[in-house]
C-alpha cells in the first residue's frame, strides 16, 4: 500500500504550515485556484472545509465563510466534482475538514470512496468521537487509505490524550484554547504551558496546533512545541479582503 502523503510530509525535517479555508468561498469556483496558489506559495498541507449550517467548533469568521459558501451553492457533490482532477496539479497533502452530518447524508462508504478516488489523504471531523470512529468506521477509512485526525484541547484528560495517540495516524490536532476558531495576535502563559505539557507527554503521533494562529508571533509560538500550525480565520479574512490572487502575500506575513 502506498504511503500516505501526510506521513511523507511529516517526515520532512521542517516545521509545517497548514492552511484551512471553506470550499466555495469567496466564490463558488475559487476552491481549485486557492489550492493552486497555496501550493505555489509554499504551504505544506491544506485543510479544505466542507461547509455546514451548524459548525459547532467554528468562530464567526469561518461560520460566515461557510454560510456564504452554502449561499454560493457549495455541496458535498459539488466539492467532489471540483476536486476530481486535483491531483494533476497538487501534490501536497489534502485533508477534508467538516462535520459528520453531511458525510452521513452523502453515505459514509460512498464518501470514503470518492475521497480515495480524488486523492484526499485524510479527514478531520470535530463531532465524531474517537471511540465511535474506532469501533464503527476505522476499518472503512483504512480500506480507502484515509487518515482521521482527532482534536485535543487544554481540558482533554491525559488518559484520553493517550488513547487518541494510540488510535491516531497522521497527526493530532492540538486546539490552542477552550474556544472556537478565531485569530489571536499572541498566546498567553496558559497556552504555552499547555503546549509544553503535551510536548512532555512524548506522544508517538506528531501534533499540529490550530485555533488562534494569525501572524508570525503566534505561528512561531505554536511550532516551538509542535510539528506545525494551522491557520484558518486569518487566511479567510485575507481572502475576503485581498482576493485569491494575492495569497503569496499572506504567506510572506507568516514565515
């Protein structure tokens, strides 16, 4: 079985930057141009958000971009159609991030098959508990070569973090604070202590920090105790203000 692109990327001797955006935002057909511009600007991995009407982990910026994408006409089927030949242009890891409801509506097995055919490397599903995944869906995901990444927060007990580490592949998504997504300009002592605590656990699965990363300062703080960082809200705001063609400028402002 061929090696997952996420593993290959995480084997590189560098700190990683992953970008999240909502598919179909700002405009319905922007998905592929955004991916091409992100890869050209040197991003290591991209999380493509599957818009949903009730995004429980997302703050106002991502919620609004999801709502606009749905108004624009984005659907699960539309996203799969947009991504059909994406591997002719993109070789970095691609992860779909979304909620379980649209995947169930589409049909879990059918969803996994489409992901495999397109060349999606993994999924992040914030509302799918790790135990439910492990018991009911892991074998299906494995069959289609898909990794499923789980979130931990400062409140996640050590025992559960160990369990998540045990059943994880790819990476663990380390939520920076007990809040929804949204850009911050700096991290306080609480976050730094949390990053250090997780680093000291010596998990087998690499961690990537997300939520609240928006600039060089927060990116640098996040990667000092982890393999990489994920930026979402700050990138979406940039897209809204500056557009798809100036993505390289955003990247220059981070690292």
